[in-house]
């Protein structure tokens, strides 16, 4: 990852989803999914993006390759847009 940005954490990932108004996915009984915190965002073109954050949501940092995957495949944003 670029030295321009700090190492992204699970907490940064969660804060992004909350700030960008992603919806927390609920299970069949209406409670949040327990294994991961899972969010969805419906885009203007009808596609639904989904991202999962392993618990606990804390300051644990992501490996650079994992974070690049999350940005590209799940959030569909650049590092500039994320930070």
C-alpha cells in the first residue's frame, strides 16, 4: 500500500461503511450477522455491493493485499476516495 495512507484497520473499514450509509445486514431472525459485520450498499444501477468485516471490529490492521482486494472488489473505491 502507498506510504501516503496509514495501514487500514477493521475499525476504519466499519467507520467508512457507517459514514457512507451502507446498511447493516440482518439475519433471518432480524439480528445482525454474528460471524462478521456485514454491510450492503445498493447502487444507482441496481447492483448491490457487499462487504464483511471480521469480528472483533477493532484496530487490527489489514495486510496490504487484503486491503487492496477490499477496496477494489467490495467497496469499489480508490484509496484516495476511501481516506
